[in-house]
C-alpha cells in the first residue's frame, strides 16, 4: 500500500511523495497533468468539441493511463532502492523536454518512454513506428529516438549541475494489455517484461556511483525544476467562449445544470440537492480561464443573476480578495484541494 507522507504546493499543483516498503520513494507520482485536466473539462463543457481537441485529449489520457500502470511493474522488481519521477518536464537550452518515467538508481538512471497503444506495432524500413488497428494504419516517431533525445538533454542538464559520471539508459515500454508488439529489440518491451529487463540492466551497471542520500538530493533538485505545461486555452486552441457550457453541473446527470434554491443547488432532472456543487464548477473555471475570478465573472460562469448571491458565495468560500472595490478579484486556487 502506498502512503502519502508529504503534501506540498508545487508550481500551483499538489505533489505527493509516496513511500513504499523498501527505501524506494515515488518523488513525483503519475498524475493527471494540468493540460489533461483542461482537455477533460472541455469534453464536458464545450459544445461540439473540435476533432483536434478530441485527439489531443485521447493522446494525453492514454499517456496518463500508461504511466499510471508502471509503478506496479516497477515494484515487482526486487532491485536496489530507487527514486521515481513520473512525467517530469524540464527546460534545457530554452527547450522543454518531458520524460514519462525517470528512475534514479545508485548505479544508473533510467528513462522510460511509455506507449499506451493497442493493435499491431512494428517498425518500417525508415524506422518509423507503425500501428495497425482494424484496417487503419498510423505512423509515429521512432520511440527509441525520442528517448535518446531525452537522454541527451538530461545528460547535458546533469553535466551542468556537476553530475557527470552517472550512466543513463532508455527503455520504451508498451503498457496496453491489448498491444501486439512485433519489434525484436531489447529496449522496446511490454510492461510484463519490465521486471526482467530491469534485473538484467542492473547487472550491466555494476558500479554504484551515487549514495541514496545523493540520489534523493538529485531527485529533489530535478523535481524543483519541473514546469507544468500550461495550455492557454483561448490562445492555443480555437475555443469560442460562446460555446462554453456554463453553470453548476449536477454530478449525477451532467451536463444538466442545477438551479440555485434556498442557498443551495437543486437538479431539475433528478432533484439532487447539494450546497457545495459550485466548488466543482469553479475548479473547472480555474483550468479553463485561470485562478482569478471577479464577482461579475462568477455570475457569468455559475449563471447567477444576483450580485448579492455571488458575494455571499465568494464570502462563504473564504477566498482571498485583491484589488480595490472596482477591480476586486478572488484567488480560486485554495479550491484545488477539492480536486475532482
Ligand atoms: Zn441530476
């Protein structure tokens, strides 16, 4: 069982350190990224979601599901202790690179590129990845090259910080149970093979270069450098505000919108009553529009007519206000503790 031992606010988001039975520690667990949450909310809150948003959502969700399945296989291996970071996004030479999994062992560092694909997977003569599913064929970048690029960037970044000597290895792991992997390469494997591959790798790197304390320091340094990808929905996508579904959704029959009655919310469809459902609508607001809201924006988004009611809601939530009376805005971030 994993036990959350430490909760800290890290670049607006919660980072949970999870301790396992041995000295291994997940420094950054697989979590839905901010952009995945944004895309997920758009599926509910946007009328006629454009195909590129549906595709992006599918890709990000698959990546998340793949990463989420990895800790199980990592824990099956009785290896030296290690520190694990999932979905770490670092900046190097003004470019960002992202590693699905980074595992810090005292003898080597391991980058895992996760592929959560189904169907038959092959490499063509040009070394591109081909996915055949039903009658459809899709072409992807070569994942070994993707991982090699991450390795190069990580190596260069670590060298700058004085970590020259620790070797870095890369693996491509296919995590979907329904994958038919037709590639014969020791570093392109399914997750079932991961424990065995790890054992072999650990023997390939016999020298222990960093102590566990040094590794933990390195892990924390890397974690501090993590920068979450942030979609600016209005700029980066073709979101039209007029197509946003506003209102407080009934949790049972969304996207049906609840009505404000006697200081609470009632669903006109199933009659479900709750006083706090606006909190989840406001969390959606954070991901769609950012962490600040004015009284007027709150009325617009929650479909409330009365300024008094809006003031009451803001007051009851105990949100910190900033700005003078005319430009007063409230910081919604504390609501993220009620994460959906
Ligand atoms: Zn309902």
